[in-house]
């Protein structure tokens, strides 16, 4: 792998931009490309890539942040579990501040609930070992990138015969929402910058059914500025030529078949299931649920709690932002009521959220 600075070289960026301009020269119409990865979103904002592109080329952000697409009902269930006696909630940091219908894990922690920030699902397994008198619930939020690590944690807990380790699952898979948005006539996406981390696991070939069904170009793209610009160039070339296929710009990491070991680990513990996405709604087979033989680790069934009816915050446009239909500045709460210090929507909470990126780096 080359050094990072080589993918941030200004002279090479100028060459890529000139190639994009030459490609679209004489093209009648505009083209809209969507990135569906939170790290892409941050990179595009951080390096001001939108402002560099010709006016004909429009980049929009989609549902690429796992924390952002997690529905409010999941947060409410996590809050209800946090209120159980002798229960420890183990979670990655971003989820603590995501608002639920009437509370958040951060608020529950202030009221005395045991909320532990972990950096790996195995940290939650270790918590369960050290606290045999408590139920430890790990919040399983993430796409195909992180789900294999959760599968590994469950297998470790099974090997250790732990009866106090559980996972509250909200794992999701990326091709489903991409198909849903590709079929949305109001959106008219002309091409996808496919997520690099996810693609390293599932492989570039996973997007072929999407291309076949919707005739939409897909380019698996890296995170550095030159990666993104080259991905845009590849999409522009397909669009101008009237073609639709899967291409891989991020060939230094992503293989057509993906990571088979990670896939096998995931398939051993999880199986496809319907999932609810914030803003998009229910998408068949776009989630991952525990297989029957691992159901004893399922917090949703093993630790039943009374969960309040989910209520979205009035005025928050996070759902529309996740679909790429509006920008953060279109939301009446942005920068006024909703800030990183006091977020209203999940898109402002997560470090990979579109609102957080807009707030930090501006348009």
C-alpha cells in the first residue's frame, strides 16, 4: 500500500479534476452520485471535494452511517434495558448520545444506569466474565464491516459458557438500501460511490445484482481525496457512455469476492432478516439476526422489557437527509436547536453523520 500523502497530492488532484471536466464536456444534463459510507462523507466535506467538481456533477450523502440509520425504537429498547436491575449496557461511544423518544443512554447513565463504553465486542465479553451477577448487553450496531467481530464475540462467549452475555442486534447490510434508493423516482441517483470498508468484507461482486436490476453504475472507492475524485471520474465515464457496471477503484484493498473468512464467520452466527432503517423504513432481508442456535444470546428475546412507543423529534429531517433528498442546512433545527453539543438527530451525533460533517467543515 502506498503512503497516504500520495493520495492527497494537489497536482494529481488537478489532473483528476481536468479529466472529469473533459469527460463531461458536451454531455447534455447533470449527474448525481451518492456516497453510502460515513467515512466517504467526512472525507468529501473535509477536503471540500464538492466545491471542486464541475456544476454538472452533484454529490449527495446517503445512509452510510450505521448509528444514523439505527431507528429510534432500538434506542428506546436499549434505554429500557439500561433501566433493568443488574444490567450493564456495553456500547461504542456514538450510541450513548443518540436521542430516543424520551431519553438517551447518556441521560440514563446520569440517573445511575451502568453504561460502559467499549472499543471491541470482546470488551463486552470480558465485562460479562468480570461481572457474573449482572447481565451484560452489547449493542450490536453496524454494517457488514463490524458484524463479523460481533459474531466472533458471540462464539467466544459460547466457548466460555457465559450465561450473562447478550447482544441487542441492529446489524444491517448495505445493498438493500442502495436498491431502495435506486428505485426511488424522486431521487434519481445516477451512480454510487460504494463503501470501501463494507466492500472489503462482501466484495465488489455483491453490487452486481443492483447494477443488473437498476442499470446504475457502481464504483467501489477509497477514502483519500484522489480516491474519491477517481471514483467520480469512473462514474462520470460510465454515465456519459450510457453504461452500468461494477468497477473497483479501491483495488489495493477490495477484491471481487471479498473476505471469505469474515463472510463465513458472519454466516455461521447470523442470518438475513428484515430491518428498519431510519428515514427509509422497513427493507426486506437488509438486516442480520442471530441464528436459532445462538438465540440464547439475543437480548430482545431473552431479556424482555416494556418499550415505549417510538416518537421521532418534530422538525428533525435526519430521515430525509439519510435519503439524500435534503441537505443539513435545509433542516430548521440545524445549527440552532441541533448542535454536536446538544444533538437532536442521530445525523448530528455520529462522527460520520452528514450533519456533523456539515457542521464541522461547512458546505
